[in-house]
C-alpha cells in the first residue's frame, strides 16, 4: 500500500495484494487497486479502480469489510 496526501483534503492510494500461498506460481492471484479520495470534515468520498478480494480493506486509517469486485467503485464514508 502506498498513500499520498496532496492537501488536507485530497489523497491517492495504490495497493497490490498478492496471493503467495498457492504452491503453483501461475495460480497466485494479484489484486491491483488504485483510488482517489476527498475528505471534508467527517465525510470521505472515494473512487477506485482495480481488482479487490473480499475481506478487510484499509486505506487512510479507515478499515471496512468489502465484497470481492473488479472494475470501478465509489464509496462514501461518514463518521459521527
């Protein structure tokens, strides 16, 4: 995971997860994922693209359970 904060409100992240547990190297899946986001107070809007495996996903100190997906994603997170 690589994150870069451009200003107090904007951030970008790149993530590459790798399934190294398979004995056959050609069956080891890779999950690249890129995201851009905007933070306004306790609200966070994120757009992303890539392949994502199901499970716990953390970016910018915010973690959540996500389903498996491939393609574009849009998420809105609010804390209160």
